[in-house]
């Protein structure tokens, strides 16, 4: 009589998966590499210069210097810098998302001559370094339709109002959406703007949030273009204004400098915590759709 062997369901679970262990170790290393500089910045914002320059490093302040934050805020017009940065970031991100969504919708759902060629040209634009366009953009902004837009919000915002990477991400996401839903909306009489606003964008929300966050961070942290196109304190942004706390010709007060850096990154951390649930889904959405 043949014997029947039973396999315990948890027997295979006891095996160690080396790939998974290595993956967790790699993630732990990445987290450490990211968090250590951030922790050092936050700790340094509460230290004196002597504590910051001490070796071996002193990770926690003995006597927190909370006045470093008020010193940093009063050393430069950070209130004005915040206002300028919020205005330029909000306007720039809104324009970039609008342009990307409209262009991607046309490439995904409309029929027109040389559509594939237009898409290829957009992909080619991704290979052009941003620094190459600085001089042409500056010459255009300094004399656009007879107007000098140096030291203006529109001069800061408009050159970055359209970026090819947004169109590419949106187009790939739109191509992966179920056509049945879109065709049903067309049968019900929806026009293109209604399709985009009421059907396509809600279904592509992860990509919308992800690219919105990417655009927001890029514009919030942009340094080179605002530095070039502005030369007055009243129009400086945070990324440029933080340099006011660093004077290599005198003794640098590293505590207030790190406190000022916290002023720059704090809003981005809050926004990231709010939007993080959409990021991975947004990045992978439509990745396999041709």
C-alpha cells in the first residue's frame, strides 16, 4: 500500500531568500545615504560653529541654538523669497501640467499628419541639456515683443512652461487607459476637453500627481535660471536667496545657513508625504504600453 506524504505548508517559507535579503540591505544603505545628510543638516541648524567643525563629529547639539532660525530669517528677506518661489512654482507647474496634458492627449487620441514624427521630435528634445537654452531664452525674455521681462514673474516662469518629459509620461499613461470607457464617453457626446478633464485625467491621476510633484520640486529648487533672469532682491527665489547666508570672504555661520536650508526643503517634505502613495504607481503606469 502506497504511503501518502503530506507537505507542511510552512516548510518552504523557512527557506532564506538571499535575493530578498540583498534587496533589503540595498534599500537600507540607500536610506542611510539619504537620511544622514538630512539629519546632519537638522542637527547642525541647532549648533554653534565650533560644534559643527568638531572632529570626530558631534551628532547632537549639547545646547540647541534655536536662535539660528531667527538669525537666518532676519539675515535675508525670506518672506519675499517665499512669496516669489510660491508664485513662480505654482504658475510654472500649472502651465507645465496643462501643456503636457494637452499635447499628450493629442498624440494619444487625435489623428493628424506626421503624428509619429512629432512624437520623435519631442523625444529628441529630451536629449538637449537645459544649459544650452539659457542664452536664447535670456535674449528672448529681455526683448519679447518689445518688452523687457527681466525681474518679472513671467520672465522666470515662461521658459520652463513646457518640458518634453511631461508629454512623454502623459502620453504613455493615456495609451494604457481602457479605450472602451473613452469610446463610451464619445458616444454620449463628450467633446475633447470634456474627455480630457472628466475621463482621461481622473483615470491617469497617479501619473498626474507624480509628474506634478516632479515639476514642483524642479521649479522650487531651480537656481540657475532665476539667478540669471533676476538681479533685484525683490524678485529672488529661495534657492537663490539662500546664498545670501554664505559669504566666503568672512566667517561663515554654518548654523544659520543650515537653518535657512531647512526653510527651503520643509515645504517639499510636507508635499512629498502627502503625494507619496501615488509616486510608484505613477512612474510605472503605462511603462509597457507602446
